[in-house]
């Protein structure tokens, strides 16, 4: 991509300037940051009154959360007249039942519609859908 810097493979992670991420809106960005931090085992790297961001132990990706006082959660599956999903997060797991149980304990809800046996669609505490899946290509 034009305008993105290159980096040396040995560059310290925090000194790099090629970070990328996904930002989710939420009525309570700090609560959603805590949820995903505990779900993924990532640290809360930044917080301010209107948002927060979490990062994995390695790499230059982040997941951020931005306050939206007029937030309307999407519905799954989509139907006419309701807020549509514009994106969702996917996380590969090695033990689907255990991963689902952990997510539920943290405050996720299992969606009513489950289209695949190796995927569980869940809703985070703000109603964003996310999928936990097993790679069954082996």
C-alpha cells in the first residue's frame, strides 16, 4: 500500500509504524475491551475516555473500541428493517466447546442461527457477532 513504511524484520515491535487494526463501535468501549482482552489473552494497550485498544503479544495488529452513544447492535441473521452486520471477527480455536464455554462465561451470547457444525456464531456484550471455528481441512 502506498504511504505505509517498510520495516526491518528485527525492528522492535513498539517502534514500528506499520500497525493495522479493526475498530468496533460500542456504548461502553472499556467493557468491550475487557471482554476481548480476556477472551483472546491480549493486553489493553491504550485507553482514553472514548475508547480503548488491545494488542496481541506479537505482531502489529490491534483491536480497538470506540464510544458510540447511539450504537445499535446488528442482528444475526440479517433481516429487513434491522441493523445489518457490516463485518464480523473470526477466531480459529483448537477446542470449540471449551472456547464457546469460555466466551459465554465472559458475557458472550450464542446466536440462535448456527449455519455450520465447525463454527459457533456468538454475540459479544455489545451485540457484535464473532465466530469461533475449527479448521477442518486436515
